[in-house]
């Protein structure tokens, strides 16, 4: 097991079953009985501890681009821990769309349910449509923001181009008429890399400019998928990877190539 994971388990691992017993299980089973603000605040607190317990160092760009209203965030996906820096950064209540495999993962499934997240059954078209309709209705209610990973799975080759975005994931946000905010995340892929010799893992998080309803009202979901993918690819190529390289050179010197 990787050294930093052992360290994280010592630092915060014991808190996960504690949090589960004190509130996660209760909130997940009776999620309509508790305010979203309270549930998200509690989850964000433990997520932030886990994030820094994994020795990740976060640099955020473009936070001023996040609208002060309900919106939908769309991010690239390179590691299982990608939601951590986003939740750590955003104070306003947010939940996310998770793949159905997580529905059976202990603690994670209950935490997602506690903050009113959804699990997408990609092999069941009717259920997928019902899930998207629930997200659309929720966005219209202005209760919370949503985070979606339109690639549908992790792109483990962090230097490759993004996987094709699933255009259907944009339908709820476009139907609800909320701002769509592209997010680029980079660096999380090293957290469990056994070959990495880093003591700290730099993570770059970039919020792009929002796309408002008046800009996309005549667009199709396919058009939006291509547009957002292009914007995130540009942020990764011209900002995230550039900043990441600068951090590696500064912290590792000649040895930085081993961690690219």
C-alpha cells in the first residue's frame, strides 16, 4: 500500500467510520429531513481533511468565474479522488452524479446519498432518463449545484486528449437553463501512483467562464458537449499542465521528469 495512503489512514481514516455512525448513515436514510446546507457542510469538512490527509496541495484558478446562482459543473475525470478538491473548494451546497458501481461501495455510497446525489445506471436507458429528469427538476428548484463528469469514466492517461463527452449529461442543465461551468482538474492522478517519489502532490483546479442560457439556447446537447470538452482541453493544455510543470521543476529539480 502506498506510503501516503497509510499516512492518510492514520490521520483521518479513523474519522470515516466515526462520521458514518454519527451522521452519514442517518442522513442517507432520511435525507429529506435535514437541510442541504447542513449535510454539505458536514461532508465538506471530512472531505477537506481527507484531501489534505492524502498530502495533496491545491492551487485554484478562476474561482471568480463561479456564478452566484445555481449552476452545473462539468469536469474532466482522471482519478477516483477528483471530487475531493472541488468539494474542498466550493462552499455552496453541491452534489454529484456518480456511476452506479459506487452505489455498492461502503461509506462512499452513503455519503453520496446523504448529500442527495444520484447514481447513473448507464446500461438501463429508462432509468438513466429518469435520473436525468430528477437532476433537471432539482436544478430548477435552486437548492444546490451539481457536479458531473461527462467522460463517464476515468481517463487514466492524463497526457492524452479527453475522452468523448456524453452529450446526454448536459440535458438536465440545459433544460433547467442554469449556467454551465467547465472545470479542469489535474494532479490527482499521482495520489496513488506507486512510482511517484513526491512528498506532496500538487493539484491544479481551474474554473472556466460560465456558459449562460442566452448563449446556449439555440445549441443542441451535442454542440454543448463539444464546446465544453474543447474549453476543458484548452485549460488542461495551456494552464493546468503548464503550472504543474512549473511546480515540479521548483520542488523536484532535475528529478521532476520521473513524476511527469
